[in-house]
C-alpha cells in the first residue's frame, strides 16, 4: 500500500506481485498445499507458498499447462478436483491446505463438499464469482471464500474514491 497518492499518468500499467516481508512469521501447517488450477490466482498462491517454503502440488485439468509446468520442474498433477482419485493423487491424504482457485463455481462447490467429507480438518480456501455461491461454499465447508464480485466492487470503490478526491465537484453558483 502506498503511503502517498502517486501522480501517474492515466493508463499507466502497474504490476503488483505479493511478497512476504523478510521479518514475517508464517504458521507452518503440518502438510503441503494443494493448489487447484494454475491460472493467475493459482500462480499467486504458488508464489506465496514458495516464498514461505511450503511444499505444494498443483492439480490442473489443462494437459498443456501440466506439460509446460512439469518441464519447469513444478509438482503438478493432471486431474479434476471434483474426483476423489485426482485429489488423492495430488496428496490430499496429508495436505494441510486446499486452495480452490479455479473459476468454475460448480466445480468449486462440488470439490469443497467432497474434500470436507474426506478430510474434515483440512483448511479450504475457495474462489467464487458471486457472493451467493460464496455463501454456499461456506455452508459446504470452505473456511474462507474469495468472492470475485466483492473484489470487483471494492476495486471500483477504491478507484472512484481516489478519482473523486482528486477532482472534487465544482460548487454550483
């Protein structure tokens, strides 16, 4: 978070990468992280796990992504998080965290329900598009839910708040 407002020209591209402060303390779970999906959200989770020196396995449906990431040395499994066999192949039996980063809400709900039955104590963080599906994911056992709808709303609010504070409305005569 910036201490002061930056006066960048309109349209300036900014790339933000999450980093852990050097003095940060992370509670180490007993077990590895399973990251379902290796899109942008999955890659960010992988970066965080790597920075925290937490072992992780990616569970991905796209065979091209799996092949590419395997060639780069990633621990990645081809499979579907809604199938018990795929989850077990990704190491569900001794995983501590399941990060459901895929945009398919129905698959997220199905995987949440399945995993909660198989591993009652695993920490599940799930992604949904809509708040209503996020509530459903919580009911099915997700510990945390990231709702895209709410994230977008907050971004609109922040960007417009900043814009409006820079250009206050002229008072009408």
